[in-house]
């Protein structure tokens, strides 16, 4: 299986560690990571994922980000928008996307404790890819 990783540069201290966990997990599972793309923020992940899913050398995408709460509900809007867009991409392309974006309503400390969402996103893409091949 060939994966692409799309990760936010926003909150990079956390997301950098998530990217490394995703790459480590892919290697453990014998998956090939064809590319890693860094985008400005979580809001931009779906557009990059769409382009990658159009490629013939990508079987699935792992989306990584950390949406940390602020003084407004902006984190909720960003997270909901990204999740909806990624689900739509899955349905349109027939290729799986692992949602390794943590949040909303999360503090920086909570985000650091949820780094393993990246590994679980890799596992989800692999599981769905295998399941879809059998349908």
C-alpha cells in the first residue's frame, strides 16, 4: 500500500512529532510513504489531500494536525470543516483517509498527550484499504 501524509505546519511542535509517529508506524506495517506534504494549517489539508488522492501512486492519505482551542469557537469551525471535507473526499475518490487531526476543545498539553492519533490514522487507512479491496 502507498500512503501520502498531509500535515499542518500550524502547531508544528506537536504535528512534527505526529508526522514522525505516522512514518514510524507505516514503516512497521511495511507501507510505502510516497510523499509528505506540509500545509499552512488544518483548514488546508483537504485541498492537498484531494490532489494527492488523484495520483495513481497514492492509495490513501493520512491527515495530521492539532486543533487547539483559543478564546473563540474557531477551533470547532476548523475541525468540523476539515472533517466534513475529508469525508467527502473519501466518498468521491473511493480511497481512504486516516483522520489524525486532534481537537477541537483541546489544550496544548492535551494535544501533546494525543500524538498517537497519527499511528491510529495510519492503521485506519491500511484497514480500510484492505477492506475495500475485498468488496
